[in-house]
């Protein structure tokens, strides 16, 4: 594209939607006399215009044009005009607005052309010479006979000489022929006019011609035809740059939105349907992280090639950014057509492609929405497809999911909760409640687990059962986790200052928390600021922290905390996918037996065997074991017999407000329960 722009005879200036010069070829710099240092600075369009005005560039333009030049930015009203530079050069200025809000302006030196037009009135000889130099043909049309007298060079330029007007019209592209007749009428009614048409050139290819004419008499037109193929090629190259993704060649986001609007409008008029597919390559980040961005780019290009094979001529495939793609299926007969196409794409993307003898593969998640089954408004249809895409990822990825109104209600509810949680965080409404951990040997409190609670201003005290889905939102989860840790550290410091022994206080970390590489630094800094030793702190993680692409980050975080003296507890052990290998690889100090095994400990021999095995495994690996959800003395006795170290549950105490913990510690009976906390 750069080669085309730099070798055309027109000056080309492209301004982006923010008003800055994005493209300016050397021809434009030469024609406008612009300083090279100014253009190298990536100036705003206003800065270029201001420099020109300071040089007196617009001294010869009309008052209306001068007013437009002074006050209009890229949203110009006067699109096309001619002006003369101080050095006498006459420029034809043409402006095309871009879909993204920017514009392209071309500058053509028409000094010779103007001379040629003047030569029509002065001398046939001078006209002939000018036409030959400018690749123009002059003509005169008699509207009564429809006979056209053409200049000698018309045979070279047009492939025809003087003759019937039909000789020219027959070579004009069928879609543009009506323009010629309209052009004639406009010139007769207004005195002059211009148009552009596609034309079958003498070499058999289509080119672009510009027609200009003036009325001379009641039924006579005189005019010029000149070749504008170079200018059109440059405009096309710039249009492609502004509307296509440079890596894959697919439509970009700006063109995608234009095409979606067009497809929905046409479908509304014709009664056909439209399918909208939003696609994400699953785990594409892993490819970039492990094999590099160059291989990632190849994977994106291969995905683009495969996606193109599933669309028809009127459809659109776009890359919206990163590993996000979109497909518009125009004029489908039913939503089932789009569903079938989406299923085929999921299968096609599963097939690996070869790179340097290595098979690389990825999968794709697709969210699908259709018109008229779903929304007609393009913004709402995009939301529909985006919600469906979220569901596809949530349900395990590598699948296509169709939008449903129930999914939107769920998403809107989620968004509402997220908004409320953010407000609650800002108002510091989230507080820790503390549940004691009790030694099964001594009956004394050996620590606490801090559980998040939300003091909602209207709904009262809420547990994670209401807001727990927000732990999947990394920004919210990190903010909530930090607020909890800071409050826990402050409470522990307060208890220690009162001479109370609280043991280790545990805080739960979500999968989103454990994906933050700076987590360990933040936790240790908070403890240091609160003057709380790491021997009083513990973090609890579930087995999902050891799975997927977060494994390396989780390992580094937990190792750093472990080395600093923070205890690492593995929560809900036995209910997920953790293995003995995970216990060996990760710095786990403490195993928490999930309450689902404790609940039926007395009545179910299998659960009893599982608990005994977990305790035995923990002791063999030097780990502390704690049973969760202990509600009866019988369960506590069986756990004690098994060798379990500690327990927590309603048998001992419900989660307590921070201010009630000191009294609970002071009044705690070694028998195992505090009278003030029994339920």
C-alpha cells in the first residue's frame, strides 16, 4: 500500500478520527510546500492548516471557502474545491470521509488541466498539445443528434473517435451508465458539472474516468474526459488500510459495524435473517506466552483462512482485535442455518496446523445471535452474541452457544451485583467474620478462618452465597481480597496488643487472586505495615489454583509466601482434581478436609475411610489436618480417634464479628466450646 501511495501523482493526506495526520505522501508534501520536520512530528490537521495560513496559502480563495478552512476541522462541509497556491500552482482538492470518523484528502496539480480548459477558448492547437500532455480527451456533444466530436487523442485514451454518444456509453460500466445521462441533464440545467464512471479501456480492463463539461448554447455541451485510475487506486489503498486488519486482511472493527448495520437493514427490507457469530480462540495467550508472538500471528492468520471458507460472497468475516473474530451471515433463511455453520466452525478450528514440523492447535468458543429471532438493533444483537459467548466460555469452551433471554437476565443480574459490590467496596461494607479452629487434642482455639461478609445497607448481612460469583472478576476479587486482608491484619494486631493468643488467622484466596503475580508482595507488605508476624497468618487456596495456565503463577506466589513464614492451606481437599503430585510440587502446610466427607462420617464407612486416608496422608507428608463442618460431638470424637489435628464448625462456634473475638478467646473452655457462641 505504501508503494502505491508514494508513487501516485496525487498528493494524499489521511486524517484519523482524532484529527491527527495518519498518512501523508511525499507528493502531498511537495504540492503543498509543507516542511518535512512538521510532517515527521505526526501533527494534527489543525497544526498543518495553521502553518499554511501563516504562509499566506489561502489568499486567493473565496470568502466562504476561507471561512470553512479557518473554522472547520475534519468534519468539513465543503468537500471538493480548487485553489491556487502563492507560486501559481492550481490544486484540485477532494475530500472523502471515512467510516471511523476520519477523512482522506487528495491534492491534484491541475495547473495544466486548467490551462487546457482555457485553451478551448483560445486555440485548438494549444488545446491539442495540452490534452496530449495530460491524458485528457476533449469533446463536444450535440444533444439533438447525440453526435460527439472528440479530440484526436480520444482513440488512445478511450478506444473511440468521433461518433454517436452510444459508442462511449456502451463502454461505460452498466451500473454507471445512468450517471452519464444524469450528468448531461445537470450540465444543461446548471451550466456545468462533473461525474466519475468506470470505463472499459482499450486494453480490455476497466479504468476510472472523470467527465467535466459546460453548456454552450441550447443543445451543445463541451467537455473533458481524463483518466483518474491512479487517484482511485490510491483512494482504494487508503480505504483498505482504514477498514481492514493488517495481519489477517479481514475487515476490522469499523468496517464490521458498517456491514452489520447494512445486513440488518437489508434483512429488514427483504424479510431474510442475519446470523451474528462472535468468536474467541481458547487459550490463545498460552501460544503467545510459550511460542512467541510470531507463532501467535501465524495461528491468527490460519484461523482467518479457515473462517473465510465458511462464508458466502455477501457475508463478512472480521477481526475485532487480539484473538476476537466476528462473522456476519447475511440473508440466512433461518436461525438453524447459523447454528449449523457455527458447529462446523468449532469442528474446523479443532484441527491442528503444522508449523516447522510441529502440530499447533487451538479451539474456539462461539456466541451466536440471530435476527429476527433475537434483536434487530445492531448494538443489542452484539450484546446478545457477547452474552452467548460468555456462556460458551463459562460452560467449558470449545463450543457454540446460542443466545437466550434467560442468559441475558443472568448477565444483567451479574452486572447489577458487580455494580453493587463495587459500591460496597468503596463504602467499606465488606468485613471479615471469624470462625475458630479448635485443637481436637487440647480443645483450645488454635486459629481462625476469616470469612467475607457484606453488611448490605438494605439486604442486611450477606454471605458469599449471594456475591461469590464476583470472585471470578479479577479486579473485584483483588480489591475485595485486599480489603479483607487489611482488616484481618488490623484485627490481629489489636488482639495481640490485648495479650490474646489467636493462633494463625486464615484468609481465602480466589482463583482470580492467585493469578495476580504481585499478590505475595501485597500480602507481605500489608502484614509488615500492620506489624503482624507471618506466623499469625495463613492463606487458603482451593485445588483449582493448581490447574490450567495459572499454575506457574500460583506456584511462585505460594512459594514466596511459604518462604516468608505464611502457612499455606489446601481447602476443600478431595473434592476437585488435585493429586498427590500437586501436594508434592506445591508448598502445602495444611490440609482442610471438606465438610462433605465429615457430614456422613458416622453413618458412611466410605466417607470415614476417606477421612482416615487424608489424615494419614497429611501426617505422612508433615502437614497439619483440619476437618470442616463439624456439627456433633460424635463427629469430633471420631475425628480425634482418626488422628485429625483440629476442627471447625457449628459444634464450636458460628462465624463471629471481629469485636466479639477477644471475649470468645478469653471465655473459651478447653472442653471445646464457648458458652457464648453455642448455637
